[in-house]
C-alpha cells in the first residue's frame, strides 16, 4: 500500500486534540495530506485542525472512508490505538511513539498481520511520497519529488540526507522511517521489493545503525533480487560500546552481532556501497545520477 499513497488517500489522526496531534495534523494538512478527521476521548470536542473529531476510529472511518491512521498516542496507549484502528478497517497505521512496551509491540505485529494491514513504527518520524502525502513529522524542507528511495532507522540522519539531496537539486520517490524500536512493523527487507518495483525509484538510500540484524537481513535479500538498483548505505554508531543501547532501543551491539563491521561486510558483499559520512554518501548519489 505504501507506494500507492497519494494526495487523495483519506487519513485520520488518532489523538488529534493533543498538543502533538494538533500540531502535526495542521502541518500534514499544510503539506497537502488529505486529513479527513481525527479521534479524541474529549467528547465535547467536535473540530480540531480544521477537520471533524470523532469519538473513535469506527465512527471516523464510517463518516470519512479513511484507510490510513497516524496514531499520536504515547507508548503505553499505542497498542489500544492500533487495535481500535484495525477493528475499524484501517489498512495502514503509523505509530510515532518511541519505547512501546516489547510485549505490546509483539501483540501489535500479530494483530496487523492477521488483519492484512501495514504498520509503520514504532519510534518513526513517519513516511512520505514527496509532492503527494506526508504521514508523521518529516520536515517539509527535506522533501522534494525525485529518484531516491530512503529507508531509515534514524529520523535526524535521514532528515540530513533528504535536505542535502534537495539542496543538490534532487529528491525522493518514497521515504520511510522504519523506526528504531526492537520490534517494529516494517523492516528494511520489507521495503526493498517495494523500492525495486517502484518506477519512480532509481536508487535507494539505506540509513541504518548498529544493533539488531536488520541490515544483514536486507543484504541477504538484496543478493537474491533481480533488476538491481544501486543501494547507498550509511551505518550510524561507529563508536557504540558493546552492551550499551545507543539512543534507540534496537541500537544494541552484543559481540559481533549487529556490529558496524558485520553490517558493512554483509551490505558490501550484496553489492551496496557503504559510506562513512553523509557527505560522502550524498556526493556519490549526486555524481552517479547526474
């Protein structure tokens, strides 16, 4: 569903009357996202950010036909928000909260798979089809339609990559923040076939980090996919200490597992180019596609 999102896709914001909900609903609408409503447990609130507010997702979906939700819920309430959205028929759910309890995240994953839906998060800045739709809080100054698909664990590093592409006169086809939590909805390997099949995407930027096996998993799939597109990778956490979580819950190195060396070796062996800095990565992207 990610690649088919457009400015016409109807979206609701769960928790729209909260500070974050109000702020980012307005910003998403300002970008052109078709925010058609929101939900809130404040029963006396009928309107927020210029759209109607409903008591729950079922009422919102019945009234608006929404198929996407951005859940502005805190970590301990994210499971309930996702279950409510799925029960209402939402097909794509973006959860921005970081630190969703591990067992809650596992329950979310099972529920989403059973429903045949897609979950982006947790701990994600969201996703975008630049020029069409923005779900979450990716900065507008970093967004421009272009040939690079971005998938990233790190919000801030991907912002810098996106901004430098824009400054160089390029942009993005699809941008997905997979999030930095240990258990999440969409991983790099899930997105690789999406980018390979997308005609707008000529090259892929992968912003990873130490910890977990997501980059190695992606590299294994990259070796098997036909119709190759160039992959440019940056792995954050060069100075990460073993056994210490570096920022994100999933950025935890244990021995060689999830190390910078392991990820670099696997991605390079699969044909990706791995860079030591944003500057060198973007320079290579621009030179190759100019």
